[in-house]
């Protein structure tokens, strides 16, 4: 009993790396069988495969471990719990052993090479008598923990000499120098290429050309054979999804055979409905890489019209801002509010792989989403993307409204309704007036009244209370939705859409292969085999940024964008600068956000012809609430105002450094106060800076007043000419609250961290200074920088005493105080967004 007391008191080690080996673990010596000392450690059982892969990728002696023996206790078996009871026993052995097929070697009689096994344990001709092996035990006392016993960790034979790898002189020039199998990355690449229809001969030709450029094989991937690729192709061709006539039995068998692809599976029961969560190892890696301190978006209603079980996709965004699916959740059509069942399992799986992983923000597209569960599980702010209603309205306007002249009028009116709702002005009565004003368009109004009127109440509530995601995010989600439709719903026999086993099988194989190839750097080598479902590239947002400004021509209330493929053609955009701009291109006619509308909106906002986006407005609204509705606690109030001033100071510092200390900014601030931000401070400050704005808004509990909204709207539409004129008059006479970028501001607005946790931050000295001067007039002017410049600056946490007021500012304040005026104005300058 003393042995097991000592084992169970050992710490569970979980290195924060995707893979880890024996060198990353602290091993303990515990007395074992026959007075021997066992070398053992405890790791999470879910990370056993990571340990096996890490040991296989040993640089000194590359190899691969196979399961030599396995024993499992039946789950229904009734037994008395014992401290040393074992649920599962797995023996992993180096694939170069334990048999020795070299000359003079020993082979076990029970392991004759002529015997055919269903799962052969390594190639017989590669067996060289390696004794390296370890044991994994899953105990009844701790089912979530794996006991690893690793006594023989040297890759040597029974004599004690190296039997494979670079240390073995007899292995030089043979395949025994490398691991006996290709790497998991190359195998995944070959499987993905085969799934999308690339011929075996083409794969081998490209691989051979690459090896020749390298000067010959340098690792195990250089030993890829035509026979092995042909075997994988045959395996894919013979694989079937219908493992049983009963769909429920078939999906159960599929899940048992693909445990690594499933993070949650629950069958129908008396209380709960059917649910299955699909996530491959590659998707888990992408979620850890691109989701850490970043955004996770949700496409919650794919296939509701065709599939028996709709697909709920979770997306992250890569460097090119393209959406990558990192998990698929499949549930019946009638199930709602099931988020708590899969969110915890997904979060635990990610945190088990990387304990430091933390989500930056969760974007929803459904007003009925369980926001409380999202905040509790992921501990991050929640944003909403109205791309789904915009897409549906746009698509049905083009279909159900034949009057070309009334389309832009109706689209403009719908955008105005959403803007008013987001600003807290009006509700359902706005949509009722919309139906009365456009009674002639019966087709669209019948659709709108039947489908959207029952949902508008929840959308109105969510748009008022939840920060908005940007158009850039909406464009990426929309492109993913379109590609998934091409790649999944392309079956000739539509009866398969009613089966769950087909859906899970195709998502985990062919659809997964398409998205893996989207991130594959060498996919251009196979471009001649691309089909419509494989075509992927920059989303419309990225394509719009590549259009030069000179190709955008403003014609009154319309814009004309020159076609990039044919310069003699151009596309007309109606309602440019609006979130529901209508373009005559084929992509826009389907209800999507096209690159021409994105580019025209960017140009219109740069020239001051259109207001900023709603996401920017909502972020500024939160900053305005910090000033207009300060919390009752004076300490929190001082801290909130200090953070608002920090935003202005740091953004001006970055703008001066980026623009070469332009003259119009150097007069308003001492150059010595410009501090170059550091990347580490930027990341740490992003959350802390934005907490005060959202928290004070939540505590005051009031919307911005009508007078404040009038002030906002008055300056939103200022032209660039008026802004430049105001800059030339001199330095600003009011404290400026600067506006962050559209992409990052939407992420930061909804942070739920209490302000009292940050009391140890720099105290606010500006309030006491203003009180001593007797100035009750507090004018603040909000200035919005370009999106590309705003991100690093908003996160900076410079102490407040570094900020120095210019003489013009002090003079104006004292003059206002002497007059005894008590005014408070908020001005929004037009941003120069780089959307």
C-alpha cells in the first residue's frame, strides 16, 4: 500500500506544448516488482497521444511507437474498487522491436512474420530487436490520469548496442537511420490530396521533385513509396459511411472507430437530445494557435433547410483573416439551448492541450444564443454579428423586389432602422412604419412580415445591449458559409442529407481536407485539379483592400468601381458607405458583401461622405458613457476617466511616431511624452484599457441621452475639408478621447472584468487638478485614427503623470471656468479607416 500511496501523491504533469517527450517530464523512482525501482510519472490521460508523438520525434533516434498489447476493463463489469485497479493497460513498443530480424537475431515464435494480422505492429523487415518500451495505466482511482512506467528508455538491443538511428553504424545508408513510417504531417497531406481527387501519380511526381531539389532523402518523409500512397488511396476509396441500416447504430460505430475526431458524443435519452462534436487534431491545433487571445466566431445555422441535423461551426481567423473551422457541432433541428453541453467539453479539451490558452472574444450570430454560458465557460466578452439578417435582407431584396428604383430606397431605410436601434432610438414601431411606407413591394413585405417579425424583438434587444462585430468579420464568416455549402451540399442523392453518419463522415474526411489544403503552402502545385469547391483565396474584404483608390469614382449618391479583371468594365454601387450597399456584380446579387461595396465604403468614409461603422460608434458610445455616466464610486470614476485619457495619450504617441511627428500634432503635445509602445505591454493593456468603458456603462445602466446622440450625429458627417480646417487653426483645446480600430474595438467593448480589480493601477491626477482650477466645463473631443495604427496604441498603459497639457489647452480651460459655463460636448471626428 505504501507504493500506491507514494504514486497517488505524485503531481500530474502537463507541459504547455503541443507535444512533449520524456525529457520534458520530471520522473520519480518508486519501488516496483521484485525490489526493482520503477521510473514513472503521472500525466493527463487525454495527453497520452501527445507523449507518444513526442517520443517518436526524438532527434537523436527517430522512431515510432506502436501498441504491442492492450487490455481494457468492460465498462459494464461490476467489480470492487481497488486502489491499484486498472481500467486500461497499454504497452507501447518501439517499432524497431521487440523482434530482431537481423542475422543471428531472435524472433518470438508467436510473432511469425508470415502471420497476417489485422493491425500489423510495424514492418517485419524493420525489426531490429529494440527493447525501448513504456507502459501506460489508467487507474480506477484516477480515471483522468495516466500512470506512465518508462524503465527502458534507451533504443538499444539486448546486448546494449544501438540498433537503429544515427548512432548505429550498421544502419547508415539504410532506412533504419530514420523512423519506419512517414510523419503525421505528410500522411495528413497525402490523405487530404487524395480526398479531393488528386491522382496518386501526381502526388508522387511532386514529392520526387521536392526530394531531388533537397539533394536526396534527409528524413523519414523522403522514403515515401508509391505503394504506400496507393494503399492510402485504396483505403479512402473503399471507406463507407453507412456502417448499418439504422442511422443511430451506424453513427455509434463511426464514433467508436474515430475517437480522436470526437470531443463529445451523446445519444438520444429521456432528458437530452442527440449531439456529436467533431474536432480533429489539426483543428485543435488551429484553435490553439489562432484562438488564443483572439476571436472565436459562430455560424450556428448551416443546412437548416436541407439537413436533418444542422451544423454549428466554430471559426477562428488566420493571418489573412480567412475563417477556419475548428469544430463542428451536430444536433437535431428542434434542439435549442444546448450550448452548455458542448462548450464545457470543448473548453476542457483545449485547456488540457494548452493550459495557458484564453479566448479574447466570442462572436455570435443568433440572438437566442446562450450568452451567459459563453461568458461563464470561456470567460470572455460576447459580441454579435448581424451578418445573417443583412445577408437575408439583401438576398431577398434582389429576388422579391422587381422595382429597381425602390431597392436602394428600401435597403437604405433598413440600414437606418438598424442604426437607430443600435443607438437606442425606437423599436418595433420603426419596422411597422417601414411596412406602411413601402406597401407597394408586396413580395418582399410578405416575406419580411412572415419570417422576420417574430424574430425582431430578440434582435432589437441583442443589438441594443451587445457590442457589434465588424464588417471584416462578417465578410469572413460569409465566405466560409458559401464555401461550406459548395463542399458539403454537392451530393447527387439528396436522401443522404437525412443521415447523421454521412454528415459526420464527410465533415471529418473530405470537407476537412479542403480546409486543410486552404492553409497548405504548396497547394498551387495542384492548381490544375482545382474545382469549384476547392477554389479559395482572399475573402472579399482582402480583395477590396487591394483595389486602388483611383479605381473608385464617386457619382452623386452612387459609386463606380473599375473591374480589376477587365479595366473597360465597371460596377455601380448604390448606397455606398452603407452596410447594405447594393452592387450589380454576381457576388452581391446573391446577397453577399462584395469587394466593390467594401472598397467604395472605405473611400466614402475617408472622404467624409459617410458615417463610421456601427461597431466604431458603439465603442465610442462606451467611452462616452465613461464621461457622461461616471460610477458612484469615486475611485472607479477616477480610474475610468484616467483610462480614457490614457487612450488619447497613447494613440497620439503612436500617430506621431508613425507619421513622422507631423506639425499639426506636435503643437498639441510635448514631444518628450511620446513613448514607443512595446508589444508585450500592448497585449497586456488591451483588456485592461477597455474594461472601464464597458463596466461603467453597465453600472450606470442608462443609454446615451438624446442630446448626446444629437451631438454624435452632428459631427459624424463632417467632411474632410472641415476637419482639415480645424486642424490648421491650432492645437485642440479639449481633452481628446481617441477611437480604436474597428476590428479590435468590437472585441474589447464587452469585457466583464470588474474595475475594482485594477485599483493598483496609476491613480488619476487629472480630476483633482481640474477641481483646483475651478473648471467645471469639461469638453472632450473624440478623434478616430486609422485602423492599422490604432491597435498597438489602445493597449498601452503609460502612467498618467507622463501626460503634459499644452498651454493652449490650459488657457482655454481657465477661460471657460471664469465664465462659469457648465457645458459638456462630445465631438466625433471622421476616421480614416483602412478597411
